[in-house]
C-alpha cells in the first residue's frame, strides 16, 4: 500500500518496499509518543506561565495593591496598582462602548443584509486581514489621528486603539453566530407580519443571545491585556484619573493602566517595582482567563470555538 | 453558509384590516430602512476605518519616505542627532526571530494537531485543544515578563553556553558576534517565546484542515492494513498539505508583529547587524515600541510610522496570502476551513 500512495504511476510499482509489521508498528508507536510529548509540552508551558504568574503575583497582592496608586519614587516599598486597575477598566469599557454597537451592527449587516454580495465579501475580507494586523500598528494609527493633532496623550486615544482591534472580531463573531440561527425562524417571524428589524433583534438575536454575549465578552477579553496600543496613546500616569476633561481626565491626558505600568515596572531594577508588575500580571490573567472560562462554561453548548 | 438568502419584502406580511394595525404598519415600515441603513453604515464604517488606517500611515510616514528613500531599508543607523535612520537591523532581527519561532512552533503544532484529530477521544481532544487555545489569550506582556525573569537566566546559564561549547558553536550564524551579551537577551530567546505565542494559532488552523480529510479515505487506508502513522503521513498530511501551508503563513504573520514580548527579550540593539541568533538585536515592532514615546524629532516620528507601515504591508501580504490559500484549499477539498 505504501508504494501505491507514494507513486501513482504503475511503472514505479515494481520495486515494492517490504517492511516488517513490527518495524511499522514501532514507528507508529514512536509517532504517537512524540505527539503526546508535544501536546503535554504545550500544556506544560501553559501551566508554567500560570504557575510563575500566580506564585510571583500573589506575593504582591495585599490591601495596598488594590487601594494605593502606583508609587512615584521607584525605590519606595509602598504603593499599589489601584489607579492603573481603574484606568484599565475605564479604557477597556470605553473601547467596548465604541466597538460593541458598531461591530454588532456590522455583523448584522454581514449576516442579514450583505450576505454573499460583493460589498459584504469585501468587508469580510478586510476584517479578516485586519484581525491579523499587529496591535502596535493600531497604536501608531491612534497616535497619528488623535494624539498628534491634539498635542496630548489621552485615555480616549487608548480606547480608540483598542476599539479598532475589537471591531473586526466583534463583527465576524456576530456574523458567525447569526448564521447559525435557522432560516425557518426568520421566515416564521416575517410570516407573522413583523418587520425585518424586529425579526432580527427580537427573534434572531434573541435565539443567538448566548453566543452573542460570548462573542462580545471574548472580544473585550482579547484587548484587555493589550499593551502595545496603549504605549503612545494612553501612556501612563502615577495619579488617579480625575474625570472626563482636563489634564488628568479621560479625554485630556495620560491615563494610568495596568499593562503599561507593568511594562515600566518590570524594566525597573527595584524588587518592589517588579513585584507590583507581577501583581498586575496576575490581576490581568485572572480577569482574562476567568472571563474566558466563565463564558465558555455558561454559554458554550457543544459549539466549538 | 448553507442557508438560502430570503429577502421577503417586509410589507408582504403586514396585518390587514383595522385602522390601528395599518397606521402601526406604516410607522414600522420606517424602522426597516433605518435599521438596514444603520447596519450597512456600520459595515461600511468597518471597511473604511481599516482602509483609513493604511492611508493615515502612508500620509504620516511621507516625510520619511521622501526624506530617507531606500536608505530606510538598506542601512543600519538610528540617530536623531544626525537625522540618519535605517531599519535594516530591525528587518533582519524580525525575520530571524520569526524564523526561530517557526522552526520550533511548526513541528510542535503539527504533532499536537495530529494528536487532537487522529489519536485521542474527541472529549480529550476538546479539553487539550482548549488549554492550548488558552495560551493564545495570555497577554504578550506576560510572556515577556516570564521570559525575562525565567527564560533569559536559563538561556544564559545553561542552554546557550552548552550549544556554543559543541562543534555547532563555530558555525556562522550561531557563533557569537561582537554584540554577544551572554545569549540570554537574544534573537534566539525572543524566537523561543514567540514560538509559544503563535503555537495556538498554527495548531488551531492545522487541526481544522486535518479535520477536512474525508473519513472514508482514512478508513480505506486502515482497511488496507495501515498503521495510524501511515494513514496520517500518506493520507491525512498529504490531503491537508496545502492547508498546513496556510496555517504556517498565519503563524508567520502573527510572529512578525508581536511587540511586547520581543521588546523585552530581543535586547534592542538597533545600531548594528546581528551576527548570530544568540546576539541581541531588534525587531520592527520593538523598535517602534521602544523609541516612539521618546521621539521628539519630526523625522524620527515619521520614520517610526514608516516602520509601522512596512510592518503593516508585510503582515497584510502574509494574511492575504494565507486567506487566499486557505480559501482555495477549501474549494478544492470541499470542506470547511
């Protein structure tokens, strides 16, 4: 059988290779063992990263970590990450507020109106491509359209950068989930005399509710741990966010965030700063993996992602 | 998509009869164009925004494109004081670290995908697959931190000295160059960490294309007395061949643009070319990340944005190639990708 698969031309069939059954089974076993080692190695790396982050991060978790802002003095042994945690929540929420409605409607367009038309196909292709664009480029883009013209960094610019990363993900997952809803449901809704928008929102989206929530959550999770888009948009700050406007506000100036703070602190030679960075890493991992597992458990009914 | 396009005019089923229903129907008829308009606008917004990204990058990097010309791609320099910028070292570092990552990640991803598709019970496969996919959700910066605090010391104290003590250590490309810094912070270390960051993506796509292999074909192989490995190598892998190439493209595109982990680990030496994978170097993304916030010189900012544009074009080329390739595979094999 081996010769047949390797060389389809009959003329080459003559020198049929003969190998012992034992030899073939041995090779088979070696490959199976290698596959297992590979898979276990992948899982071990995952476990190792988790272990490192948990062990080192837990040491930094105390009351001050969750209540004090990041210390100005790199040699201090007090201070926490509270202002950065709040900042990350605000920046991510801002991104979600921009990207979820637009991404959802774009997904509705692709699934319900655009379908296989030329416009929808191009939108689909563009968003597929952009999903693979490195996040730092999106940061550069947000810098170019918001930071450079306005002459100041802002939390809002960070949100815009993150929203940009979320948009295509949100649109494509919404589309995929809406496509899973059987057409009969749409037809019966329309047959009852309901207008199209009502059928879409009240029937189709209601049927796909779990998947839509999962999709939106995973889109948020995807950007929550991003650093590169915030490096030169939200920048970092040692202070609490002061409001919406003004130099300490969301629209007016740099906003502290966990990932940029982690980046600065991990590069610092002082142990307390490094400890705070690990605390931040643990916080972000708990948030990301927690939400990830939670939505999978809650809403995943046999559907594979 | 298997569903059939239905486009029933919304008026078709409007309730007839009472005045009340009729006025209601008329009011609601406005809802549809508005809803459809909003959805279409959002869809177009998405496309326009993405194209806008490219346009903005070109506009903002124009001073560097015209001012520096091809020197950007062919020289090694990064000096705001003399206004000389050349990103050759970053280009070389990017490709070298990506190459190291792919050499490690591709075989590993393939054996894992084989395991998931052919060897284990679907339930086990789902659990193992989920854990590996979870690797993808670990933020880049966390990989960078684990890398700098544990993998860099390991490389420096154990692996790199050992490799250099073997005959392999004399081979050009491995033998340390003038910038050698102990091998801990190096292109190789960055590549190793990158490998685990792209592993889930390559595994997921490979698994999906291997699933497209028709069961009947595999059963025919088993029926002829083949072992599992023979079926994999001569049927599954051959069938999924081109799909796996697409998976590799996707992984390559991802690895090219990874920023934070690489910025931590690659050593940020951007004024000379690396002589070996164990030398420190820089990558396009980490060069941008490390220099952008300090850049005050207009030409430097423009040059950094041009680097962003180069990276954008590179990743788009890889994405488009991968997408087109995978679509072709899907058409040829008639399965789902």
